[in-house]
C-alpha cells in the first residue's frame, strides 16, 4: 500500500523577542502550517537562567521564556539547536531551552547532554513516512561543542588558511585566497550520522550552521561538506548562520540550500546594535537603519521558505516561497508581481545561477530543478576563485 504524500516545510534562523510573540510569524504561519513536518533553526536561548560568558560580543541571544509562543503558535515540530550562540549564557540556559522545547513536544536536533545525543538523528514519522534530521555547527567558540561528558552542540570544526595568490617572496603582502578545510574526524562523524539516519528513515535532511555571516558568497568548505553529505545519503542539505540568502545548488539530483537567511530575527536591545555593528565594521557593511529591532544589514530582510513534497517515500518536488521582513520585523510571504517579490526572487535566482542552478518560476514560488543547467562542480568553482568573497564590495556600498 502506497504511503500518502507528506510535505516538509523548512525555514531559516529564528529569534523572537517581543511583547506578543504570537504575532511575529503570523503572516507566514499559514504557509508553514501547510507542512506535515515543520522545521527551523533556533538562534537563541529561550530562558531566564544562566550567566553570560565573558567572551561574547553580542549578549542579546537570550530571550524571555514567553517567546517560545512564537514557535508553538506557528506549529514547528522539529528545531535545529546546533547554533553558535546557544551557550552564550552557559549550560543552564542551554539545557533549560531544550527542556522547554521538549515540554512543547518539539523535537530538538544537533544539541544534547552528550556528544552522542547531539549527533544522533531525530526521526519524525508522518503518514507512514519517516524523515530523519541531523544537524552540525561549524561556528564554534571553544567549549561550545558537546563531549562524552559535557553537554553542547554537535561540532563540525573547520580550519582556515590564507594562500597567497602571487609569489610572496617576490612581492610580500600579496592578496590571499581564504582556504577552509573541515576537520577530518568531525567530517567522518557527520557522514556516519547521515548514514545512520539513512538506515532509519525514508528521507534524510542534513543541516549545517556554517559559512560567513552577512555574505552571499560561499566559504570553500561549504560545497565540500554539502556534496559529501549527499554522497553519504542525505536527500536535502539545509544551511543556516549567514543571516542572508546564499545559492541553491544541486548535486546528484538533490538540493543544497547553502543559507536560507533569517526568517524572523529580533534583538531590540541597544547592546545588540553595538555588538552586530562591531562585526559589520570588519566588512564595511552598514547596519539597517529603518528597523532597529533587527540589527542586521538591510539585505538580511530577504529570505525564503522551502517546501519539500515527499511522494512514495521519496522527495518528488522542492520549491521555494520568497519572503521579506516588513517594517514591523514580521516575515511576510510576497505576492507575485510586487517589487519585493522580484527583489527576493531575483536575488536567489542570481545567486543560484552562479553555481549552475536555474530556478523555474511557478506563480508565487519557484521550483528547484533536479539537474543543473550548467553541470559545474561548485567545489571546483569556489576553489578556483581568485577573490574569496566577491559580493563583499557590493554589500559594503549598498545604499541605505
């Protein structure tokens, strides 16, 4: 007997922090609730416990417990918690958040009381279809990773090197290419977790908190890890952390979303403006001026919702819905033909085409093809790039 069709809906980073949390996602909630399985990345601790670490630049990643209502009101039932800010207030707030999510019957992946628990797949069954999630983080402060005896997040550590493009002996100070290489032991553990998930489920979703924040460009290790995840058995790769959109890639007929961007992100505290502003000063990118509770650059308002149709226990179609933050910091599904619809759709089309993926518009959404128009290997493309982050010059001068 054939299984029924199941829809998976995936969104990017979420941090709610307002007086009426239920209102934050009310404009996108109908679209998200179309999914039988609803997944996002949580970018904060939801707790009133813990003590701030002394090495945290932006301390505004802990929100009052009532903000869990933004998540429950929208109907999320699986959350990735493998994020770089989730231990800013120590283990007490970290574990309190996990416990609060579990009390709301929300599955948590990528974090746990031991390394084994943090790496373990979470399997959700709907209509006879089993979907497994694994999640890992490459944006790690020392001590945030789980160990056999300490709670934390599931690590995929990455080493960074700078390769001069010219002969440095002939010309000291020559520009350098940024080379990033995943830790081999961590990568093997990631691939083993995906293989384990493959044995337990019909569809496997591999999630990575990775990349360089605020940039549309890929770090060298992202396609290396994404392609390896698919080779290991993942059907869908989801990236978070950069806070803005990055390309949609296709490898062996399976999509890689390098970054979904922020779905909803609130930090009304003045200290957040200062902390994020210091990060942005390294890149010369200005803060958003018109939306102070969202202390990120204006291009971080553009995001997407991913819809994944599962038929006969296989992924049959993947599509995206363009979304934009309105002036109340609410994510809003965009209507075709509007200026903002074209802005978001045009951006994700351009970014995806740069790695050979041509999206197919279909009314209010776009379909992700099963094959790339240009069979380019993104690993090779990024490795050969002379300028590591070419969009930086554009973003640094973006008009405000």
